C-alpha cells in the first residue's frame, strides 16, 4: 500500500495522440501537456499516463520515432527530480519496449494494474480490448502483440514502417469519426459493463481508464466509481486523487 503526504496528489491523464493529425497540431498539444506537467510538479506525488501518448510508437532495436523531444525531456526532468511517473501502453503505442524504462526511468505496463493508495483500491489501465464486443479489434490486438509480428515489422525500414502505421492510424480515426463525442448510456458503455463484471469478483473504489476519449465520472454502486480520463485532443481533461477522493478536471493554461 502506498500513502501520500497531505500536500501531495496522484495525477492521471491519457490519450495525447502526439503525431496526429499533423506536426503543427501535434506540437501545440505537446506544449500543452508539457505546460500541465510543469504546473503540477510542485504537488505531484505520482503521475500516471494511461496510454496513447503517441498516435504511433515503435522502438526499433537502434532507433525510436523522431520528435516529441519536449515531452520526453519533461518526463526525464520529472523522474530525475524524484517524482514517480508510470505509463500504460495504449492501442496506438502498444509497441513500447524498454526505451522509457532505460532512458526515462519510467515503468511501462501492458495490462491493467491494481494499486492501493491511502486505503483506496484502484484498477487502472488504458481500456482497449476490455468488455463485450469489438471482436475485430481484439483479434487485431492479439496479432499486434505477437512477438513474431513485432519482429517482422522491425525488419521494415523506419521510413516505410512508420509511414504505413501512420496511414492506418489515420484511417482508424476517420472510421471512428465523432463516435467518442457523447455518453452512450450505461448499458452501451463497454467499460462500464466491464467494471461491473469485475466488481462481482472483487471490490475496487475506482476504475480509471483512457481510450474512450470522453471524460466520464460514473457511479457503479454506492462505493465504486468509473472514471474515464477523456483526452488531450478535444477535452484536455485529467483526474487527481488527494488521498481522499478522485476528481475529474478540465485543464486551462
């Protein structure tokens, strides 16, 4: 169990999708995220980024994607100063390997993880592939997570591999469109359905996910809540835990 001092907080955010849809828009979002991280560093006891930092990320054996120097530098600065940062992979940046661990001293998690802070139980992950439906994506995710498929992709020249990945990522966003702009109702929100299934087996005070791109604070029962962190494309939302309660916020510079 971890405990925060009275003047420290846990901060959670997700879904920056840096690199999309173009360099100018991505750079503007990156600067906003960096400004936010600088703003919270004075009282951050821990920072968790719950996936899809990048619209695409693949670590070749001797290379990583170009760009994102402001964010990577800020993360290194935070961990060097003693502030713990943890990252979950998302469906767009699932091909992280050891770069974050070795260069930034940031643990990377590939599946949801259980935490306990100040007596509160947290179930945290990106959220992709959980709950009912979406069988096509779940099948594709298994292929992308397959070590052999990753090894084969690694043989592509970065100019070709990253170019192809960016193309398919863009097509995926076009297909999704505005589907993440509204609350679908408790009976249709797949992460709410998933949380309720998990609660049958064990109690958690907070389920916190990204992926959905829509900020949600939903009471699952009298003791448990589902928080979706939204995104930093349209909503600029994040959550904080002060040792007593989790709150969802909209960031303003």
